[in-house]
């Protein structure tokens, strides 16, 4: 089994599980595209992950530069069609 390194990941579903997956993935240098059919949920998930990064910074676990770098790897998408064939992994976290 090959290791997935610095991959582009499409995460479909932005509930509690999706947010957790996004946090772990970006902290391991993957670029994560967030998608949910409910765009408000997608935006809320994006903000929760960004808040988590800032929390890590506030307790000395991450520098401002690292927060910025990780935040750049979290991208909200509104349509799945634009990513067809462009990601290495699709994770469905829909309940």
C-alpha cells in the first residue's frame, strides 16, 4: 500500500466528522476541498477549522506563519464538477 503524501482531498460532508477529518488532513500537509450541498454548513465548517488553528496558535502549538500556511490548504468549493479528476482522494462524511 502506497502512502498518500501532500495530496489534494475532496471532503464531501462538513458535519462534525467532516470537520475532524479536515483538521487532521490539513495538519498533515494535504490540501482539502470542503463541499456540502448546504453551503452555509460548508462555510461554518471552514470557520470552525480556522478557529481550531487559531486555538492551536493561542496555546503555543503553532506559529502565525504555520496558521496561515495550513489555512491556505483549506478551500471551500461550491460545485463538484470543477474538481473532477483533480483530487487524489474523495472522502464522504455524510450522515
